């Protein structure tokens, strides 16, 4: 597993955007090469969910509805 924690000036919008774009390209390349991403939140989770079969997606969505009928836990994540 690789972790990158850039220390940068968050008020520099251009630098923040460029850093984010590089990170997203890295994640896309990881998936293309068949590596596993520890997907806990954000873009990584969405990228991982895109790899699910339709059947698995339906299963997870049904499970989420059963466990969280009011959609208060991580609303919008995966779905």
C-alpha cells in the first residue's frame, strides 16, 4: 500500500487542483494494472465500486437499504 501525504498550501487553488489531478491519475493507473486500492472513502471508493458486477452492486445496494433505510451513513457513497 502506498500513501502520499503532500504538505501544501491549501489556499493555493492551482497547486491543490494539480495535486488532486495527479492523485486521481495514479489511482486510475493502479486499477488498470490490476492492483488493489484500499478504498475507504471518496474517489477511491467510487473507483472500486465501478469494478463491481451488476449483481454485486445490487446486493450491496439492497444491504445498504436494509441497514440504513434513512441513508444517514455515508450518504451518496457508492450509489
